[in-house]
């Protein structure tokens, strides 16, 4: 399954965690589009081509079979929220992932609009980061087979 991995990517910690998760999903046979890796082509010494990044992300979401979205933080990353909304409008199945220990929101700390656009919502606390998290996401992706479009 081709997965678009949506999540914050602005700190070294976020980028490293995204790479770790993408690697784990690839080990289970999935193709993972990692926007932070794709976006590097649009960052030069002259600045950032935000229009190019936007177009690339839109194209990659269209080409994906599903969206896996990271919902950590006190408020979900705005770009991630947009990517979920766009994927939902296209009828893409969405798996929301939350590892954050903080509560808030309606369902496991997730905003009501985002939790309801998900076909599956995975909540594995941060201290269970390893195989349990990847396994839970892989199980959620397996459950998507046969999910009708919105």
C-alpha cells in the first residue's frame, strides 16, 4: 500500500521520528511517501519554493492509497490537518496516530473533526514507541482493505 505520511516536520526530532516511522512501515512492505524528503528538492540557497512543496504534497496525496497522520501535540500541526482534510475529500482512508500522553480534545486528545475523518485511530502512548506502535499502525492499515471511499 502506498502511504502518504502526514505530520509535523519542522524540528530535528520531528524529522527523525518521521524517518523512523517510515522505515518501520516500509519493513512491513508499505511504500511510504515522506514529504520532508520530497520537499528537500524545493529548498535552495535562494529560499524555499512553497508553491512547489504545496503542489508536490497535493500530487502525492492524490497518488497515495491511504494517509497516515501524526496527531501529537496540544494542537495538531496545521499542515497535517489540511492534508487529512484534502485526503478525506478525495476519499482516501486515513489512519490517525497519537502517541502524546497529554489529554484534551474529544477522542484520545484528538480534535473532533480530525478523529471523525479517520477510518482508524491508533493511540499508543509515547513510552511504547517501538514495535507496538508500528504494529498497531500496520494492523490499522490492514483493516482498511475494502474500506469504501467517503
